[in-house]
C-alpha cells in the first residue's frame, strides 16, 4: 500500500513491542526513516 510517505521521518514511541513495533515496521516498509524508542533494547533491535 502506497501512503505517499516515502522519504519522510517518523519518531515512534514505545516501539519495542506490540502496536508501537508494528507501526515502526509498517512505516519502514513504506520508505519512512523511523527513529524508535522503548524500554526493551532487544525488542528495539527487532523494530
């Protein structure tokens, strides 16, 4: 799905698991440069 976000930048909070992680991954697949934060470093590596 093309949302027209290619080249944009996003900050996703609480992205080490759950909805935040899913959002970070989805945005990255759309070509967005994503900065992630969270309490679980291992989970952030997956994001």
